[in-house]
């Protein structure tokens, strides 16, 4: 899957190992790097296994959460010009190939 980021600071956290270690610690930074590699290597979210991947339905859009470690998560949404939807109007995650990371941290909404 292709990965975009909500902000430059999120992109930097995910692509700059030194920044990730400074902000998350060495172990969490290593787990983040692996989770992002898993996402990039996947055709869609159904290919993801590690990190307890799951959907989170919000009023505005469907989002996905993957655990990093110790309560830290990656939260992302579909990022197509026209997101694929099911017949009920929900995101059709099997056909999502582009995502946008919207948060790295503790996502208290389950």
C-alpha cells in the first residue's frame, strides 16, 4: 500500500529513525518501523496480521488502528481521490491501496 501522512511532523516521525527514537524510544521506534514496512508490503489491510489491526468507525470516516507497542498505535484512513465504498457506504478496505497516517500515539477510542 502507498502511505501518505497528515502532516510533515508525522512523516518525519515515520521516516527519520533518529526522531522516532527521540520521541518514542528505541524499542517503540523499531516496532513503528516494522509496522510501516508491513503496511507498505501489503496489498490491502486484510494482509496485515501483526499489531491487532482493526477498524474504527467514526462519524466522519472509517479509520484503521494498528498497535505498535505499550499502548501506542498507528491510526490511518483511506486516501484515494474517491475512496472505495461498500454498498452500505462504508470504506471497502479490501480495495484500499492508498492510506494516510493521521496519528501515531495513544488512540483511546476503541
